[in-house]
C-alpha cells in the first residue's frame, strides 16, 4: 500500500485489500500466543478521536494498537475542549502537536476523515464517517468471509436492511465486488437506494426472493434513532417482512454464514435463534477486527 491514510475502500485496489487480509492473517497468529504483543510500532502514538459513541470499534482499535506496542490516547470528546466550542481542525492540530502518528477518527458528518488528512501530517484512519463509509469494518468482514469460505470470488453475499444510512454497507459493497463476490441488497424500498441497480447490483424488496442460494447473509442494524422519519411502519412490521429467521435462512445455501456488524437489535433485524446459532460468525468478526486493524496500522506506518 502506497497511501498514508485509510479513508475509503474506493481508494484501495484488489491487491491492496488482499495484502491487508494476508497481513491480518499473520497478526491473528500473534493474538493466539500467550504474549500477544509485537514491537512493530514501538515509539509510535495512536489517538482514537471518536465524536460518536462506540464500544466495538474504539476498543478494537485500542487493542490493535497496544498489541503493536504503540502508545494509545483515547480522546474523550465529552470531556474535552470541544464542548467549549473548539473547532474540529483546532482539536486535530492540538493532537498533532502532542506527537500523534495515527489518528483514528469517527464522526457523525461524512467527509471528516478526508478533511483531517488535508490538515495534519498524521496518518488518518476512517473509523466511520456519517452515512459514508466504515472501511475497516468491510475489511474485517472480508477477512471473516475468506476465513470461513476459503475464498470470496464467486460467492453470493446478501446485505440486508438499512442500506441508505449504512456506512458498513457502503464500504462492504465495493470491497466485496472488488474481490469478485456477487452482492445483493435486500430491504424496504425506502431504505435501499435504486441507484445501486445502475452499478449492476441486484436489489430485492422481498427477503424470501433475495436470500435464495446465497453463501453469506450480512444483516445490518436498523437505526431506530432514524425511525421518527417513517422509513418503515413499525419494528414489528419490519421483522415480519425482513427479519432473519431460521425459516428464511433455510432458503440460503446449507453452509451459509450469518454476519452482523453489531450492535444487534434482536427481534428486529435478526432472531435470537439465528444470532446464537452455529451459522453465526458475529463473534468471529469481533476477534478478526483486531487482527485486521493491526494490519492496517502496520501497513500504513509500520514498514517505514
């Protein structure tokens, strides 16, 4: 990888993605050791700059950085000068003045990581920006699929739910297609933009039709905080039409796997019997996320 930043999956080639996945495979072996640390990035500093609540992503990045022997600073926006009116750019420049080598940023506004990459010298890693992208989630999902299926090329992957607002979907779609998968989008017409059809992606408004014969079912969190805008009638109605049940999962291939980026709304987008079944690889995604983020940090700055 020649880039200093990870802002978007669209910036990565198939070869870049494959390199990240291969590198993560090596780091996963490190995580199985009794001593789960390597000195690869000793002396470097990683700052987690999260303007939105996060448990999985922030903790995963923190663990990944510590496993590489970096110094980690978790920047708490609620107790910082941001609440006193400090601008995003001033906050970022303050962090740079403290000696940050990497800034992992999550923000509710799309494009913030791109803006920061133009303002400071540190490597910027996009940990989710608005309704735009979440590249490391797509990479860990691809890693998990490849690990469970042996390859990604030729697989049929159904992404189900709130495509409109999902940064996970908007990173997974180009990532999986670059790796040769067939991507299907399933959900209510109000939550699946028709524009994806122009890119050659199949869109299904029927869960039963879309899930037939797929290898991977990737469920998305229904963002209940947006439900006041009326994208679907009720959560009960949503589950009845688009929730993943054992009956619907039986329409997929017999060895299909079930994924979810978390946090899950059980009984809304996924039934507990499915979420806790052997077909679910949701906890594997969490574990694999550490190795993938170690690989990203290493490739962006470690080799130098």
